C-alpha cells in the first residue's frame, strides 16, 4: 500500500516534532528544578534554563519560516576548510616554532583545555605501542611502562608492526600535524557535499570547542571519522563488491581500536540489496564477533573505563549519565536505570521516529527520486549518528570531542533544507541548528547533550528510511 496522503504525513511529522520538543522540555525542566546541594554545581539550574531557551529557539524560529533559501558562493567550502585549518594547524605551527605560550593563549580564548603535551591522546596511544614493542603488557595495572593501563583495543598495537618505527611516541608531533592536514581535507569534503544551511552549520561547527578539542588532542575518534568518510568516497568512486569489501575492512579495523566503531557497520546496509553483498556483510559480522570473543577481557576493560566518570562540572562532559546527574531524581552514580534515564532514552527514541516519519513523508515517489549519492550520504549520516548515540546515549558518557561525530550528519541533512515545502525543510533546519549547538556549546552539558541526542537520533531515523528504500518503495 502507498504511504498516507501528504496532509496525513504532515500531521505525523508535526506530532512527533512536538513530542520531541515536549520530551526535551521535560529533561531540561528537570535540570532547572534540581535542588542544589553540596554534590551539585550551583550553576546547574541556570545552565538548564539557558539550555531550554536555546533549544526552544532552535525549534520555533525555523517553524516560523515559510521558505528558507541560502545562496552560497562556490568557494565557501574552501573558506570553511581554511578556517578549520587556521584554528588547528595554526596553533600547532606556532608551538612547533617555540611559541607555545601564544598557542596556549589562543586555546584559552577558544575554551580548549590543553593536555600536558601536544596531541596528548595520540601520544598516549603511541606510548602504548612503544611499550608493547618492548614486551610490556600494556593492559596490566602497574606495568612499569604506562602510568595507567591502555583503554584502547589491541588493534592499536598493530601499528608497531609498521616498518621504520613510524608510529612511535617520538614522532607524535609530526604525525599529529599530518592528522590536522587530513582532517582539513575531510572538512573540505563535507563542505563540498553540503548545501546552503548545511555549509553554514559546518562553518559554525568548525569554530566549536568540540571539533577543535579533538584536533588538539589528536584523539583516535578523529581517525574513526576519517574511515567513515573514506568508506563513502571509495564506494561512490568504485561501486563494486571489492570496494564494499575495502570499506568493511576499514570499519572493522576501526573497531579493533575502540570496539564501539563496529557500529559503523550500519553503513553496510545497502549490501543487503547488492548481488552477493551478503558475502561482504556476513564476513564483517563474523570477523566482528570473532574479534570480540577473542579479546573479551579487553572489551570488558573498555566498557568499564568510563564507569566512574561522572563529572558534575560542565566542561568537557557529554552523555546521558552526567545529564541525569543534573536532573531531579538523578544521582548519576547508580548502575540501574531510573526514570530520568528512561526520559533521556525516550527523547532519543521519539526523535528517531520523528526523523523516520519525516523522511517517509516524502512518499514512495520521493524515495525513488533519491540518488545513489543521497544513499551514500545517508549511510555516512547513519554511521555518524550511531557513533554518537552508542557512546553518548547508550554508553552514557563522552568527552566533548564526541560531538564531532555530528559533523558527519551535515551533508545528508542539508539537502532537504533546500526544499520548497516547510514540512520538509523545517525539521532539516532544526536538526542542523542543533548540530551546531551540540558542537559549539560543549561547556553546557545539558544543552550539548540534549541537542546532540535529538540531532543524531533524528538523522538516524531519516537515514534508516533511505538505506532501506529498496524495501520501502514496495510498500
């Protein structure tokens, strides 16, 4: 049977949009009324009020527009990439030239907390590689080589087998510099594949503390983002089963580093509709399960790494757990789910359904009109959404750089923003605004987390409909 009429579809889109707003209002309202005591930062209620005002504006201002058209100059993508390079490569070069105090002043102005060494997270990983090459068990406590056991998967240690000791802590400075250049190229690709309002959201996001923090730390989540984008580039350029196999292998490799990047396997859904695609998809699933079983002790170590990270400060923490810790009835320390947790999870679920209904409201003809490029961008959005939600919503905790995963959603969500129908462009505009808020305003945990959860869940629902379009077109 065909989907419901346009009027009926609009009604459902509106209903779930309103429900999403009501859920986030309940979450943030619970933060506002939370009684202050010695365990809660006295500024939390004020931050909750700020969050509610900003989210309300993000929902209602686009809803007042009948049409929103933004003409972008051809070189805008290069401007966005150049700005990202200026704020990342610039401080790196200044530090490399011996003017670290100047770079520190820049980071302080941008509210980026510097680590004790440049590219701190990258340096820690490379130290574990060096220690492993020296025969040390880097996952053992008090191993005599690392201050703390490594929380990364065994896949990171495979870097030690690369000839020439390239991946050594002594090379962290120039490896980090190369990472900044590659990340700039990734931003350029995202900008060139985005339209109008999406490019503006990306422009604002590259100024955000979440994005600049992941670059300053050289965190491995950055490399996971590269793999997601590279997988899309490879499959788009060479649409063969071999290219899908390469993309699946890259995703599997990322999973061996941190485990949760295995959720990028959602990007492989189109293989269900490719001849012999089940070979690649089945191989990926088997390899993932085998790795998890063979390294189960490391899986448990990785899952437990964030269990006690309930920081009631408001920078640089994201996640359901610290959000619940700020809500009425939430203590943030319980291993069981209470009603505040269920409320936050409900927010994500309702936003996901909103995104699915919104995309489905285009109808069968609209789904048939989505190009192969649109499907690939939907896969990228689904991957970025899954990365964000598995760590921030399901896992319950993440540092501010997890917000950078939201950048992968922008190309997909930006295209409907050019629609002539308010029913279609308004939800797209809301989600893009929330992405920019989630990446920039990471000093307000309640605001950044709620905005990010809504945007990620909405995009996952919409992208899921597109990825399953060969089935849905027949309904």
